[in-house]
């Protein structure tokens, strides 16, 4: 049984991979090798991203793919920037009691479920951060990065800036760092290598295989703690692999629902503050139309027959699991799975689908509880004027 300790990772896993795997330049270099996405304003990539590695978890997943793909190790100088790229924050969240010493910039689409998840995490830990809203059509604000998706977190480190990628990996890296301050953030990142592999459909893909694992440095968790951590990991993965796929078919179910959704995106994302009118119109009308079409494909791909029912089923599954543990899956306090599920669901909070979800399932109580809890640790939101 794999124990997620720094030591084990360092002494066993990393060396054993060294001959075989790559710290992928795709994710970690600042030069792009990713194919350009054909449709921009979309959750499609999100779905694709989280499908990667479906069915596998942590080390098991890693091991399986190590056997399949033997690519050489590339540079460890991953996504490290000597200088801060030009960026224009839309707002800052400042928490006076933040003692993390982190200086974070989150590049996001306001209502991307993965970005919502990262914000939910940062807020739950009372961390201060700056927000850069990325235009989903032109993506000007992340041109400096080789990674073409959001969220991207840039964090100040001793000699420059470290790029953190993938919502679940971002959360695990930061949580590992915050739990044990004896390691530098740059060193923690090295325990989350991105690996290229061929998935079960025969496609070349990239993922951070241990992204749901929180590393333990000195203290090895006992059996009970390990079981709790495993449950937390499984539900975090469920949020990415199951829950997230129910969203698009719901919020873009009809043309009018899709348009209403994008109008809410525009409002809550402060698009009018950040982008010119023509770009907002393109994002709202073009995005709604594109997503309405794409959502039908996604519905098929994920074997969803009734969109609303799939959302209700997911909510019921989650609520049943929470009930066994108390107020939250983490018991009295939310754990990372609570935060992740909340983050994903909060991305549709202004949509009709969310109202229907609350009216037709029992998830509302848990949702309001965690929202209030997280709001209690969130810093002050301060607009940044150009
Ligand atoms: N596995 C990634 C998925 C990120 C992702 O797919 N983000 C979407 C937005 S929701 C994206 O940026 N897609 C590319 C695009 O918009 O062109 C994560 O968890 O962060």
C-alpha cells in the first residue's frame, strides 16, 4: 500500500520514474506545444482534462501508465519564470490574518468550475490573492504561459515566479506546503510531476498522476487517517470526473438557458470592466451558441439521458455520503472534498439549473453551510482600478 510521504516519493517513486517518464514540457515549459483548442469559450476542455486517467487513482494510475509510456525525462526547470509577466488584476482578495507568506495571482474564468474550486480552496484557507480575469476567446492574459487552460496560479518564490497548473494539483501543492512549512514551495511542486501517457483510448495525454494526494513529510498517518484521506481523495476525484460533467448539459440545455447562463457569466465575471463591448458580445452570444451545441455532444459522451436528473443523482450521491459523516464530509469541518464539490457547484450558482437543484434535492443545507463557513475565512474583496 502506498504511503504518500515525501520520503517515499523522493526515494522510491521519483527515481523509479526518472528513467522512464517525462516532466512534461507540455505542462511545464513556458513555450506551448499544446494543440490549439477549436472552441474557446467552453467547458469541453475541462471535461477532457478531467476524463484523463478516469478510473485510476494516485499511484496506481501512475504505475499503470509508466508501463505504457516510456518517454525520457525532460528538464526540471518547469514553468519557472524569472520575471513577472505583464498582468492586469481585476480585483484582489486581501486577508489581514493570512500568515501563509504566499503571493498568489490566479488567472481564471470566473465561472470555470476548476477556477471556482481553486478560489473556494484559497478562501477556505484565508489566503490573499489577486485575480486576473482571462478572456476566454482571445486568452490574451495567459499568452505568457505555454499552458492554454485556466486556472493558472503564479506564485512568488525566492528567485522568481512558479507556475502552478491544474486545479486539483494546485490545491494539493498548496495544502502540502501549508501543512508543513519546512519545505519550500518550489520543492513541493517537484513532487507533482506531470507525465505524458497514452490513455485507454490510445490518445497521448498529460496529467499529474498524484494530484489528489497530500504529502506527509515526517509524520506517517495511521490507518484511520489513511482511510479518511482516501475517502477525501475519491470524492475530490468524483467532483472532477462525475459532478463536473453534469454541468454543461444542464446550464446549456436550451438556447435560452445557454444565453441566460452566459449573461450571468458576463455579470459575475465583470466582463464589462475587463473587456471591450464587442468582445463581451462575442463571448456571450458566440459562447452561448457554441456551448448549446457542444453540450449536446457532452451529454451523449457522458451517457446522460436526462440532464437535470443526472445533476440531481450526483447531488443525492454526495448528500448521502455527507450524511454518514455529519455536517460535512470532513465531519464538523469541511475537508478538501467538501471544498472541491462546493467550488464546482458554485460555478452554476446563478443558473436556473442551480435553483432547480436546490428545489429538488436536499443538497441546499450542506451548500449553504459550507458557503457560510468559507465566507467566514475569505478576505476582503478589493477592486483594482486601472
Ligand atoms: N484539469 C484541469 C482542467 C482545466 C480546464 O479544462 N479549464 C478550461 C476552462 S473550465 C479551459 O481552460 N479550457 C481551455 C479553453 O477555454 O480554451 C484543471 O482541473 O484545472
